[in-house]
C-alpha cells in the first residue's frame, strides 16, 4: 500500500482546527454571542451594525422626546395660568364699564389690571432649563420688555418668529414651541397690548363703550391664545405617542438583533462536547504516529 507523506501533517492540522473550534465554541458559550466579530458571520455582523444605528437613533429620540415632553408641559402650565389671569381681567373690564364708578374705583381697577399685566408679562418670559419658552428659536433671549413711559404702555418682542420642531425616527416634524408674538403680541397688539390699552382707558376715565371694546379685544386675544395652546397640546400628545411607539420598536429591534448574533447555548454545548471528543481522538492519532513508523501504521 502506498503511503501519503502528508498524512501526518493533515492530522496535525485537523488537530489544530479542532482545538481552535473548541476555543471558539467555549468563548461563544461563555459570551452567549454567536457573532463576536465580522469574520464570524459577515452578513449577520453587517445587519447587526445596521440595527445598532437604528437603535441609537431611536434611543436618542426617546431621550430627546422626554425632555421635549417636560418642556411642552411647562409651556402648557404657563399658558394655563395666562388664561386664568385674562379671565380675571375680563371680569375687571365688566366692572370698569360701570359709568357710576368714581376716580378712586377706577384707579383700584387699573391697579389690579396692572398686576395682571405684570403677571402675564412674567409668564410670557418664562424660562425652562435656561431657555425661554416664548422667544422663538433664540432661547437665550428674554422675549418681552415693557416700556411704561408711553401711554398706553408698550411691549417689545425681542425674539424671532421661528418655531422649534422635533423630528421623529420616521421623519415626522412636530412643532414644539410658539413664537411669543403669536400669543402675547408686540407693541400695542395681542394680549399684552390689549391689557395696556385697557389700563390706559380705565385710568383715563373712558366711557363704557370704550371699555367694552377693550374687553371684546381681550376676549379675542384669549381665543387666539386658546387656539395656539391647542396646537401645543396636540404636539404633546404626538410626542408622547411617538415616543411610546419608538420604545416598542426599540424592544423589537433588540430581539431581532439578538437573534442575529446570539447563540443557542444548548446547541453550542453539544457542538463543544462533540468537538472535544473529536479533538481527543485526533490527539490519540497524533500520539500514535509520533511513536511508530508511519508506513507500519498505514499498511
């Protein structure tokens, strides 16, 4: 019988391969991962990397959405208090429309209206975590300043008309802010402008018709505020729902990723046991070959 001179080398190579397989299977069993590096399964590794990117984007969105949710809640709380203040101002407007009031009565009502105006101004300048809520896209700029040297007093808006948005992982844009002018106005317009006009008219002894007109304007401003507030309430609901969906999607993608790279412990343990059996058999063959003449063994 003709002997193969490479037989011994082949057996040694098979032994080395078996040892490497055992080491890999032991590492897989320990880590629980079938794919630890690109060479283990290039396709699965590439798919896992793509899922990593998706998961990172989703996680960033969920964290950002959490902060935006708190910001929107703070905005809604501020606007809710503005509504309360304007409701009180409308009641005072009714009282101020009484032609039987004397100057002292009017000054008392005007003083109360100034207190409301100052409270609304403070709410218009509300900041949240160092950023003003109603300054448009320039969160570091206080949106409103009041000038009481004019009659009526005037308010200047220092922000811009841009709105902030949050983009979902699916590409949907959600409005997360309102420019201050949309709600509070500027100069002699809007909520603050109307309050200043009402204060001036009450102090100046304007007739009931004029005061009633001021009240009507203030009621219109309140209606506008309520409409804009509903926009942000819708945004809040959308942010919360998309965040919940994103978290569900994140959990599903993690399961999908796990199925790509995770190992089956029972199967790996079986493969490891079989491979160790093979290794011992090959080791015995190599030991035998080292002790005998190769030609004697294979004849």
